[in-house]
C-alpha cells in the first residue's frame, strides 16, 4: 500500500486514483512492479544472470544485450479488420478483453484458455485486469503473428509511464511455475519490472541463451520467438494500463506472407487513414 502524495492516506494497490481525494495517474501494474520485494528479487536474478554469463565468457554480450533491450518497443498484433477500425479516428479506442466481454461486444468462447486467462489475470493483476492491454516486447517491430497479421508498434512516450513488463506469456508462467489458487499471496517474485527496468528482466530471463559471439541481429529472435502453437510463442509480455488509440501507434508492420490477398484494398485504406496521424505502414516480406 502506498501513501497518497496529496492527502497522505493509504491507497490500495488496485486503485488507479486515490479513493480518498481522487488524485489520479497511478498505475496499479507499475506500482506492483515497483514493490520493494519485487525490485529486490529482480536485482538478485539480474546479478545471478550476469555472474553466470561471466563464467561462460559472455558477460560483455549480456551487457550489450541489456543496452539493446532499452531500445525495445511494445507491440500488439491484431487482425487487419480490427486495425482498420482503430485507424478510423481518434475516437476509436482499443478495448481490453474484459471490457469487450462486460459490454457484450465479445462473447467469450468459454474454452479452457479463456478460463485459464481469467484465473491468471485475477492472480497477477488483482482488481485491475479490466484496464490492462497486453503487448509483447519487440526489437524489430514484429510481434506474435498468432494474434493477427498487423503488428501495432507503440510509441514509448505514450506508454512508458503506464507500462510494466512480465517474464513471459502470463498464462504459461502459471503452468511453468505450477501456481495454484492457494498461492495467491505467495506468487514468485522478480518476474515483473517497470518499463525503465526492462533490461534487467530480459537479461535475467535470457542471458543463458546468449553465446560469446551473439550479435545484435540475433537479439530480436532471442527476445521473441514464434511458436508452432500460440502456447509455444516465447516473448516478454507487456502490461499497459489504460486506453490506446491510433495516436498511440508509432508504426504498423504487416508481414506480407501473413496477409490474405483479399486484404489488399483494406491495406490501401488503412495506409490512408493512418497517414492522417503520421503513422507509417511497413510491409515486410
Ligand atoms: Zn489522496
């Protein structure tokens, strides 16, 4: 629990504004990542990863990887139809999974992944899951193609203050760490970080995959690797509190091989709409 800087009362972690005086601009995910125990657990993992890299002769590579990670951006992949709606105007926002469900816009499929997602988010994002948009960290602008053929790369300036990073796909994290409902207040720590500390989390997670000769072009695939199935995608998850619009985009990257030819007309319209807000659309082979 933090003290409000304006009225001095306690603010519960899940609140985005002080419940007593309404001071706004608090981001529960960022506060969770800045918790002293989380920070210290991450520092330990980071120091351990650097020491191990040292013993393997790739300390310099790990440090270079960390510096490169500070140039990463958040990326959200969506189908072109949805991106076209977002591109339409400044008044079209990107809603979260739960907002769409609560408003009846989206009917949850009710499959096992929906249930796993809901249970995971209740544990990891207690009380504020409705406001979190999920993204991945990217070095080359390409995101996870399983979620759509358009990679929406977000501007640092628009999200850095309200973003935190998480070790991996959070649903898979629950499985990999064998976390059960009764572990709600003993979750493993050191697996989330504020935006400005993301290099520590990435070095802690990935230094073991670096080789003494690893160079910058290898880093993007060490950071983000497409799996054969969605549950095999490997990435660092980004949690962004609050709304996004086309003004939040830095650029849109579309992979040609992932695009159906029928979408050519849509792509032309998308380019024109995004030109209004100076967001380029890049096509990659
Ligand atoms: Zn207050």
